[in-house]
C-alpha cells in the first residue's frame, strides 16, 4: 500500500516517459479533453538524434493532432530504401505504397520533431508535465496510483489509467515484473550524425535510404536527412576482437567516416556505439496499465519502424481510453489494444529481421548478390503494401476491415484539403454521393449524436451546385475506390481504420453491431 502523504488525484491518465511516444500520447489525450499528468525522469528533453524515419501513416497521425504542417516543414521526403553493393549497384529496391495522403517516407532530425511535439503538448492546459520525476512504485489495479520521486519529495498521483512510454529500459515494466520475449536478433552499430560545415559544399549523395551490403566488416547505412544532416550507421562485426575495440572513440569514428566522406568537411553532432535488440513484451496490459513504444517492443533499425510502431500504439490505445472515460464504453474495449497491435508489431519485426539478415550476414548477402546477377532490375523492385490490423474491433467485411481508410485530396469551399479534415476526431460514417443517415432509425441516430459520430458525404466530381458544403471528389479517386470495392458506405474508426464497409441498405445492421460491441447501453 502506498503512503497517502502528498497525494494528487483527479487525473484521467498518467503517462511515464516524455520521449516522442509519450509526447504524442499527451497530445492525443489532451486533444480529447482528458486530464493528464506526464512524468519524465530527465530534467529536460533528451535532445539527441535517435529516430530518423517516419512514414505516411505516422504523418497522418500527426495530422490528426494538428502537427503535420510544422513536421512537414522539418522533414525530407525520400523515395524508399535500396540495398547496394560497395560500388553502388542496386541489389534490391523497396518502397512503401502510400495511402495516407503523404509521401511514403520522411527523414528528420529528432530534436526538431520533439520540439514540435512539445509545443503541441503545451497547447493543452489539461496536460501537466513534470520533469525530474521518476516513477518508483505503482499500483495497477482499479484505482491506479503512481509514486513519483523528485529532488524535493516523493508524491503519489492517482489516475484512471497509466501509460508506460518510458522506453526500452522501462521502469514501469520492471516494477510490474512484465517479461520480454527475446527474438534473438541483436547486433552492435556505430551511429554517426553529422552536419556539413561549409554551406557552399555539395555532395552527390542518393536521396534513397541506402544500405551498403558488405558483410562481415563493411556494411553500413546512409541516410541523407533534412537540411545538412547526414547519418551513417556502421555495422560492427561480431567476434571477440571487435568487442575489445572502443568503436565510439574519436580516432575510430574519423577512420570510419573517412571510408564514406572527407571527415574535415563535416561536423560530428553525435556519435554512439549501441546494441539493438529484438524483443517484445509477453503482456502489454496489467489491469489499467498499458505498455507502449519501446517499453512494449524493441526492434532492429533496418526499416525505421521502431518509433512508428510506438506512435501507432498510442493512437490505438488513446481513442479507446477516451471512449471508456467519456463515452461509457466498457473496460473490455481496452483488451483489444494488444489484440490489434501485437500481430502488427510482430510482422514488422519479422520483416525488419529479414532485411537485417540480407544486409549484415555473409550468407544472405551472397544470396542477394546472386539474385541480382540473374533477375532483371524491375523484378528486384518491391512495392510494400500497407499492413492491416488482422483482428480486433471490426465488422464483417473481410476485404476492407482493418485497413486504413485511404486519404486523398478533396475540394471544400473552393480549396484543396486532405480528406481527414472532413472526418472529425471520432467515428465517421463516410458515403459517396448520397445521404445515408436516413437509412438509420431515429433512436440510433440519437445515440450516434450522443457519441459524437459524424457523417461525411463525398460529393461526385461532377456534382452541380454542391449546396450542402460536402467535400468534392476532386480527381474521381474516391469514386474509383468505392466502385472497386463495391461498397456505398464506410464506417471509419477514430484512428482512421475501417471498422466495416457495406451497402446503404445494410448500414443499420452494421451500426447495431458497432453499438453492441463498443458502446453497449
């Protein structure tokens, strides 16, 4: 039992960790109007470049909290990833199919992203941030409590839910004794971030994320990031001889850089030797405490999805916490968090490990080079489709449920917008060219209104006198999408995943199922 001295109650959610994932969670929950406390053990933001890549889906999440424009201004779109030989021959080329309204991939400088996220948090008076505050004890049951130690004193905070966003060495995960499953793929890298010293200096570097396949000693990654920021990550070979070397020493850093660029032309911003792991928590939830981000999963850096996965985590759990607190959804809804996220994360980890094997292991490197000898280049271009959520809170349309609803450009009031601007922040029933609300009984419409469910009619591109102010399908792409999938109406979740898609005549059954499953009276 925790001491009751210096107790602070009345919070909806307590967040431990103010890295990018914790900051995004604070933005989401603050936007929902929940009272939030965030605890960060450091005295200030970490301010070190670690994550460097986000994809279109993450940019869409940032759009959801109104931060995509400043992030876009500080990010560089890149076409994808290439695995190349030391001489630059392309062995394999991959790019993501973008359906979220943005470029498929972006590179950025993490301290810039954190500054934008922090400014986002500061918009909300209902969010309190405490620096220099370390969680030392936790009570995870029906009355969650967190004991927090600062330089001055130890206090207890009470909330309805707790989010552990405190990284790979999560103190909350340890306090709860939640174990990690080790998937046994671990290596060491030397990461070096640099800036160009002379603004007039130009280098002819590829805009692709480039992985040079030269195992066992010379494999490295190059990222031509935003502005004059470049990053190289050198794979450190396995073996006892390399274990005795101080890879992050100035001399070795200079030697490694000299293999890819003139070290005198750049300024080193940050350099570190680190070991990545491939681990996932066996349990993501204990009572009213949830793990998110690196506290729940750690993966190799090879496809840049570590932080992206953490952002998807908090996007998923945040709207569900809001539904429980504000809309009287049952606690069982929160159990769908791990049901939906774990398979998705495990698949991304599987892909990441395979890319890593191709990149840093001699056997698979030779397989890749052998393939390049015989397969024409267009066969070695891989377009990666978006990954759906395979199970969870979804309806019956097996083809579309669990996929993100595509975001395309529409016209509204003679201006071009991305479609999400018309969806609101909650559930949305989207139809094409027709009003569908009249298909629902009056009591159902009343219940949807209480829950803040909105309707969005996408007007056809040739609609005459669109007096209702509906978004217009500017290029006819939504018409193609609805026609291709033979549906008339789509029910979109707050996190932009498709709950169900159907014909207008079947909408009442879909909505009744949704209300019964998510918001039973």
